C-alpha cells in the first residue's frame, strides 16, 4: 500500500526528548526505558503514524522501539547505532571508528545485529547564529565514497547526515540513498542528488522550530530557514525525491511535531507533490 505524506516520519530519534539531550540519554543509559518508548509510540499511534525511521543511537533505544512498534501498528526502521569518525561530529550519539577497516568491522557487526540500513555522519551541523556557517567541514570525497561503497557491498541502504554543498554532492555521486538535513546546497549538489535518485530529507523543523525561542539570533534562523525552503522548492522543481522527516528528539522538535509538514507545504505551495510521494514511498519501501 502506498504510504501517504502525513503518516510517516522519516527521521526521528527515539532516544531523545526534544528538550535536554543529556537528560534524555541518561534515561536509557543502563538499558532502554520501555515506559518512555511505549509512551512515545502510543503518541505516534494516536496521531495516525504508521512508519517511523530512526536516526539511531548507541544505547539500543531505537532497536527496542522496533521490537515494540508492531504492537502500535507502526513499521519501524533503525540503523542501530550511527557511525562517525573519531574527532568529528556524532560521537555524542553514535559509535566511533578511526579507520576504514574499523568502519568495515562495524558495518558487518550491524548486519549481524539486524540493522535495517547504515547511517554515516559525514559533516558538522549548522551554526544557527551565523548564516552559511557549519560547525565543521565534511569528510573528503574519497572517504565518503569508500564509506558508502563498503555499506552497499554489505547490502545496506545508506543514510547520510550531511551538510554543505561539496559534502552532499560527493555523497550523491557515490550513490548515497538518502541525505539528511542538507544545509546550504548549490545547483551542483541538487543536480547530483536528482541524477542519483537520492532522497533528500531536509528536516526543516530543526530550523523552523527555533523561531521565537530566544536561543539563537532570529535573523540567522530566518535566513537559514528561507535558504533551506528555497532549495526544497528548487529540488522539487527538478523532480528530485523528497521525504518528510522532523528529526524528532532534537532540541525544540518534540515527538509527533507537525511543523515539518507545514513547512514542506509552504515550500511546495502550488507545486505537484509527485516528488514528495515518490521520495517517501522509496524510503518506506527500501529502508
């Protein structure tokens, strides 16, 4: 059955709570807290969600959520733990590796433990106080290509946390299956994703939900959101594949947030929704 736009969230973090990531992780540090997981799954069920795609964590929370999700009529997918290079962004939630050989061992371990896909962390975050600035540059194009190749050789689709035009372009040209976030993309990056059939999950909520909170400079937040929404519209106009993902659990993005759908509707106003439907369907079928 073809999924609908509104019953899927293609990027969540069950381990997080949208308010305090350290407190949230402590809740599950000894073992996944079933009470919390069931509460969140019940909330998604009440909102009508039937598909959730987790961004992963190293404490087994997403894995436990997948075990329980069927009780709530939800199909749940997880990479288990995201994989991040030592010294780069992602170590707070993922499993670190130093060499490609170590990464390959982790990918094979993920296969043995039943991961649905591999998630790689290949760039930093947006600096929400400074438009156009990332917290760190992405990995080299050659390294990105090898990470994706190794995972594909093990039969995995690959989700990439990726920001910045050259990082996203390199991932797309290496055949990455989805790009998460994707800040500050240019024409080359958008075209590379379109040509490769990469699904873009722009997580607009992580920007839009910051408005009015007083944590970051409002002018910077507005500029970042405007840039992201314009790129979403440009990508859809090319026929690129989009899918809705809130990054639920990130700061100011509670589980079950509807902001993502409203922002996508705004960005795509007056346009055909074929790219959104096809992108969502591709993720739901293959991830």
